[in-house]
C-alpha cells in the first residue's frame, strides 16, 4: 500500500480512503466492503458543526505522499496518515468560524494544477504547491475542493462558474452544473458535488447517496461515461455532502 502518485486521482483500486466520521453507518458499511482501510476524520474544534468533521476543511494533499493540515488535526488521524506513508506538514492557520476563516486548506488539486482562493490559503499550502510545480489558479470560490468533483487529470465537474472558467483555461474539460439543491448538508441550503464524491479506482466514482436523486444526474452520468467512469452509489437515498471522500493509497 502506498500514497497515490497523483493526489485524489488513483491509477488503480484504492486501498485506503479518508472520510468523515459522520458518514452514516449504512454508507460506511458499504464503503468498507469496497475499501480495505478507512480513516475517519474527527471533529475539528472551531469549525461550524455541520462541517467540523469534513476532511476537505482540515487538510489538503498538494503532492504525492504529503499532507498539509490544520495545526489542530486530531492526533489519531495524523498517526494513521503517517502509518500509510504520508509526510505531515502542519500549517499555521487554524480553520475557524465562518467564511473565509474556515478555508485555509480547502484546495482542489487536479493533476499539475491547483484551484484555490489564494488570499486565504495557509502559507504552507502555497509553499508546497509551488515547491512541487503546481500551476496555481486563484478563484473567488473559497470552497474549491468542496466544489470540484475530480474525474482525472483532464476532467472535473463543478457548479462554480469561476472554477469552470479557470479549469477550461488550463485545458481541463469541465462540466458546469447548476447548484445541486438536492445534495443535503445540515444547516445550509445545499451541499457541493465535490463534497459528496471521491474516486475509489481509476474508473469508479463513489457517491454518498443515489446519483439519480441529483437535479443534474443525467448530464453528470453522461460526463462520467465520456471518461469511462462508473458511478458507485453508497445507498439509495439523498446524496450527502460529507466533505469529500478522499482516496489515499493504492496497492
């Protein structure tokens, strides 16, 4: 088992994944049947209750085998990531409160590109992106990882127009969908497509619920099929924004 060569984009079957500990038990059981090792992120004090367990609010993987994380990341989660072969780099900013204080580690890394609101990102995140040669694209959307469903190095799905334009400007194929008001997250009007998905192999995408309940399920399915990716639905009910399902390792 080793960290992914390209963060968030496995080239084979995923063997370890990072998910919120608030994932419903039924969903967790289905995922456990697919992924041998699941690491559950704990609550991060200071973040609003609905997102305090969300992985994409607590850390980012800017390069192969490297995690840049909030300084108050739960020690148990940190140790489990180290056990998988990851180098952990603590940032200085502690995510807290409302936007933009909650987004220093919320970054969409897509192959050689990174999309983020550079004004509020932690300096360690920016340093590692530059150190590893990522092309950094500033976007106004602060919840970039939440907002981006990553299919591969050349394709993403997003409901954010700024991210869509930035991705297309980097020759990344992007499907722009309207906000999916059927994605549930407590305390908010709706959740994000990136926060409810994650690749579990090079050609399978897990959805935290039933894809067919989404407002834009048809164009999403067609876009997945365009790239040879099969949806794997973790349940039959409403899709939940759980802060991304983050693939960590392959064999």
